[in-house]
């Protein structure tokens, strides 16, 4: 594992060497950058989000989803990517990032992606929706969560059903 005191660029290079999106090295680096929560980490994540390479965009999105102190700068980048990205795994990660950031301003993007053809993207939307509905919960967002609870994909339906149940219990 790379040392925490390495440069942000060095840490990112180490993360990119782990080709598994769920790999331990990759997520170790993301956690280190989350702990740093500094402008340099945000700038590097934003740079990655503009890359031509899917692996770099994916890493950039995953880092941004952990940089809560920069939510006002992160949301426009993620919302732009949500509207322009073609790769299903990047879209999934964008939705997970929206859920981690838990900001209702991302709700329109989440609703737009909730009807995506790829079940992985809908799963990400089911995860994100319960976190971005706002208080009081947005009606259109709740309705979309209920729609996803009836999704043909069991994982999507189960996650959305959990979200509906958790919101009903509040």
C-alpha cells in the first residue's frame, strides 16, 4: 500500500495500477484522499473525470464521491458527467457518489438515470434516491423509488424496496 504522505498524483498513479474497480489498493488510495479532503485531491479528481480513459473517469468519480467538503464544486462535475457519460460503470459510480454526497441538488440527475437500460445503473439510482430525496421527501423521487421497487432486476428491486421502507419509517 502506498504511504499516506505521498503526493496526490503519486497516490492516483498507484490507484490506477489496480485494475479492479473494487480492488484494495484502489480503495485504500480513495480513503487516503478522503482523509486529506484537500483542494489538490479535488483538482486531481476533476482532472480524472475529464479523461478519455474509462478507468481514469471511474477513479475520478469515486474520489469525488468521498470529498464531501467540496460538494458545491463536485456536484456540477458529476451532474455534467451524468448527462454526458455512456459507460454504464461510470454512470453507476456517479450515482453511488450522489448517494454518498447526499445532496438533493443531484435528484434530477438521479431520476433521469433511474430508467436506464442497464440494471447496474438502475441499481445505482435505487441506492442514490433514498439519500437525495431531501426533507420533506421529493414526491417525484419517492415515486421513482417505488417504481424501481418493482424493477425486473431483483437486486434493483430489493435495494429500492429497502429505500422505500427506510423512508416510510422516518
